[in-house]
C-alpha cells in the first residue's frame, strides 16, 4: 500500500509538472510582456511631450496677449512707452 501511495504521489507530481507552460511559452510571454512595457513607456513619454508642448503654446499665447495689452495701454495713455534713442 505504501508503494502504491508513493507511486501515486509521484505520478500526480509528474502530471502537474507536465501541465505547466513550456520553455517556449514562457519565452513568448516574456517577450510579450517586454513589448507591453515598452509600449506603455512610449505612451507615457508621448503624453509628457504633449503636455510640455501645450504648456509652451500657452506661454507663447500669454506673451502675445501681454504684448497686445501693453500696446493698448500705451495707446490709451495709461502708461508711457519706452523712450526711443535718437540716432546721431
């Protein structure tokens, strides 16, 4: 009976081991995971670049708006413009 139980346990362990993924399947899964991580990193970097571009565009638009507002203030006489240097 002891030999039968031992043989049965060895058989079950061998059967469970053979049901696991093969080396080829494990390698394919590792490659797929690497590709997924690389794609995720690329998406994050693209989003960071989009945000940086958006911030730069907003800053440029603010500079233009400030310049227009400054010129309007000069025209309305609210502030004085910069003195121009006379050429000799």
